[in-house]
C-alpha cells in the first residue's frame, strides 16, 4: 500500500477551470453561460479564475456561479504580463488591491495572467491564497521563434519549495495554442 494521493480514498481527481479575462466572457452567450450549462448538465463544477478588475461587472455572474457550487479564483488584480516579474513587495501590493475581490468571492486559488510566474510571485502568494494554477505539466511555447519547452513534469499537485503554496498543474492544451494551429 503506497501513499494516498487523493482524499477519501479516491483514485483520481479532475479540476475543471476557466479564465475570465474580459467582460466578453461575462456577456457573450459563448462565454460563462455556455460552459456552465454544459458542465452542470453533467453534474460538474469548475473553478473560474477571474481578473479582479472585473469585480463590479461580474458581481452577479460570480455570485450565481458560487451559489451553483462553482469556485471563483483570482486571476490577478489586472490582466497584465508584468506582475510576476516585479519585486515581492510590489506583487503583494497588487495582490492587496485584489483583496476586496478575493474576500467577497471567497477566493482560495490563483492563476497568473498568461501563466507568467517567478520565484517572487510564489513568495508573494505565500500566505495570501491556498493554491496556484500558474504552471503547466508540460508545454511548448507556440509563440516562441525557437523551441521552447517548460513545465513542472508532473500532473500531480505539489507544494512549491520554500512556500506553503500548493501548485495544481494545468494538463490540457491551452485554447490559444489550438487557435494558432488553426484548430
């Protein structure tokens, strides 16, 4: 008998999750409403990682999702590509700006915009939220002119060294990669 990987003796776990970067996802019939209906029809619930800047615009949608058993996570204070590369103190200031969003929607998870991450980001996330989904298990950067591979090489959650942040790797190809490939 080995180490139990999943709670309650479960054999596996699946985490469905979506990013809400703009008001398009809130208002468009192919946004939240379509994904939510498809998942709920099969008894599934997701983690919806939303940008805190959408706090007011998304309030009704986010509370509806929570009431239906979904989770709202923080996808940054704003959808920019610099937060992860700032000094720890500045990242903490940005996270603090997202505080009202995190509190109102009981956020426990985080995903950095565009999966940008750094040791400074993980240091700043420590003791702010319980988990992070800003890393892939494996990934080829389709935007790079040179072969660019990255990832943690595991589909299993793990604690980031030196922090209490639980990493939950993303294991599915990103939609933008499929779009670039013409799929």
